[in-house]
């Protein structure tokens, strides 16, 4: 059998016309639903008159021949056919098949004249991308309700040490902080002794990457988010004996952070005694309870972050502003 490349131009054009006619004929008669109600003239033939005969919703040509209910059912059936709704419900692949048919119709003349296979657009995808899980692996029996199935918790914050990318700290929604010193091969919990395991933000001291600032309270406002108790500081974070200190949450007198969520921590890169902390509403888990107007949400500045007992003062900022780092202004 001669190939498309071997056909003359006239033969290629004739072949294209024949295929186009065959395609159009196959698409000209949409399938009909055998169970759909049929439009009949039985009501009119019987000489009966109903309130549907003068319905404004039925076009004049159908009045007296079909009830309003039947008319809307038939109209809905026709709309579904034209929009391909029934085909889509029967097969999730219907839309992608229709797109490939459209591509075939658009590309057929060009591919034919180039001597290429014009039917390639109709061929199904032969392969799908392959994905490899990188971890961490889910907890085998971590689901607490219903059947026990593998689940994983949320990671809420990640920081990588500027000293080495093999050292990474990960904060979790309600699981504390984990550290890896080997690029993720093994992990060590650092925060199990704290008053809360709900983590909202992490930040490293760029002048001393072994100092890790931890903002407690998850700020995602989900049904299983929990409020925090303030800011912790972990000294010697990358060593075998990390020291967890805190929580720090006052202006010297008033508690500013308990019941809130710390969503961002920014450490001044040239003066790590100064840090900015932003807070958001805190929720109490599945009850959905949130704290009121005290302590106030906002942005707080500490100018003694490296002291034994850091304190914070609220910064006056415009409502709706975000937190960005500018070491020259705090």
C-alpha cells in the first residue's frame, strides 16, 4: 500500500475530502436516549385542553401537543446532548478525547500536506509521568478516627542552615520541631519538652546559625490548628545537646502571645538582638474557639532578643500590611 508521502498532491486532497465527509457523517446523528420522554401529539389528538396549552414557557408550535413538564425534560435532554454532559458522565476521558478530535480536525490538512501521519492526534497517550515519593513516610496507624490508615501531618515551617544545606529544621502543626544533620536521611525531635507542639514559624540567627527562634501556634485557622504560648529560642541547635529556652511572651508585664499564633519571625541580619514577630488569631482545635481582642494581634519588636528574658513591644503598622525585612528600620 503506498504511503502518504508517495501519493500525488491530487490523491492527497481527494483522500482528505473523503475522510472529512466520513467524519462529518459519523458526527451528524447524536445518540438518542431511549428512556427519554418522546414528544407526541397524543394530547392534541385526544382533544383535551390543559393549563399547559397557553403556557408562556412553551413555544407556540408546541402548545397543545406537549405538556410543560415534557417540554422541559426534552429541552434539558437536548442541551445535555449538545454540551456532551451525558458523554462526560459516562466516561471521565470524554473531554480529553473531544480535545484530541478537535486537534485532529485542525491539524489534518497541514500534516497531510507534510506527508506526516494525520491520525497521530487521535492516538491515546502512551505513557504518563512517573513520580517517586521523597518522604517522609506517613505514620502507619496515624489516623485517629475511622479505619487505621497511613497518614502524614502538616509541615508549617522549614529553615535551612546557611552554614550547610545538610542541616534543616522542620516545624509541624502539632508535632514540634525536627532536625536533620544529613540532608533528611535521619531526623531528631528537638521540642518535646516545650509547653506546646504547635509550630507557626521558624527563623535562624544569621550571625550564629546554631540559634533557632521558634514561634508557637499554627496560624492556618483550621479545625485542628492550635494556639501557641509565645516564642522559644533553641541554642546550640545543631549540636548533640540543644538547649530549649522559653516561652517568651511579655512586654515585661503583660502576656502578649499566649492564645495567639506566631506566623512570621524576622531576625535582623546585622544585629540579632533585634527581631520582629507577627501574630495572628489562635484557635483551640476542633472546638473552633478563638481568643478575643486580647492580647492584640500585630507586629512586635524585641530589641533584647539575645538576653535571658527577651521582651516585646507592639509596632504601630497600617492594617493589612505584611511583614518584610529591612534591617535599617528596626
